[in-house]
C-alpha cells in the first residue's frame, strides 16, 4: 500500500523537490506508473484524520470505498483519486507545475539513475551469470 508514497519520496530525493507535508497517500504502483487499488482504506484515512492531514491521495479504484468513511471525517478532508504516478507527483511535490513543465526533468532523473549505476560498476550480464543471448549459463 505504500508504493506511491515510496516512489514519491524517491523522486523528491532525486530531484531535491520537497514533498508536501499536508498530503497523505496510499496506493500500489505498477512498473509503468499505474496506481492500483489497495485494502484497508478506511483505517488509513482515519489515521490521516487523527494526524490532522487534510488531503489524501487514493487510488481511483478505491473511490467507491469512501462511502465507508464517517461523514464528519469526509467533510473535513479532501480526497484526490488518482490513476497514474504523474498525478501523484503533481499532488505530492511542492511547485509541481514547475517540475512538469521542465523538459529536463526526465533527463535529470535518468542521468542521476545512470550515475548511481555507474558508481556501482555492475556488469549485469556477468553478475546474473547470463550469456549475451539472454539465457542462463550453466
């Protein structure tokens, strides 16, 4: 359930952009950035309410579960149903418009990832004991 939270934290760290402190979030994420439904939404929202959080990012597929939340809590909070990681980042990061309109953002993220991989000097083919055709060597 913390997939989108961890992904947003990683993007925040890699880009130096602060995450908003008034936003809670929950949701699984696919490798392609699609946000998936989670369980236990009511308990997570009530915990956010107790922490005085006003904005909660939830998977679009969980929108139907909001009816299980007490009405007085729903009136005090704003729910943001999302279906993609891009939407999560727009809601979670400070100054999101600047982040997304900058064409260098993707390049910067890739360069930081590549730099990290270069520092480790990992030969994936050798480490995984794979040959160049993609089959495992005996």
